[in-house]
């Protein structure tokens, strides 16, 4: 079973396409790594998957539920709020 799925994930920052239609799935009980050159979008991907920043397009499913949908809208916290935790 896929616990985490990304479908057509796209993120644009200041006119620059950082993530371009990314798709993948991850199963529970496994360890995954993200590799890439500096500036390739690794941190942005993790921020999108964790809800720290909103994606521009696409869907992220957590245990089958789209957590960016209107019904399941995440409460996105500002960086300042996160730093206070």
C-alpha cells in the first residue's frame, strides 16, 4: 500500500519552475532518499510534501487522502511560526 503519493506535483517560485510534474509513491515501512545537485528542488519537494509551502499544481495523497483538497486543507504555517515550535 502506498502511504504517500505525489501526482503531477509542480512548484513555481518567483517565476522559476522548481518542481515540474513530479510523480512518485512511497510504501510504508521503507526508507527513501532524495538525491540531486544543489538547486535541483530537494528541499522544496520536502517542504511541499510536509505542507510547509503550497504546491502550484498537482496532488499529494497521504494514506489515500488528498491533503491539499478544500475539505482537508492544511493549515500552512509561516516560517516564523515553525521556528517557534
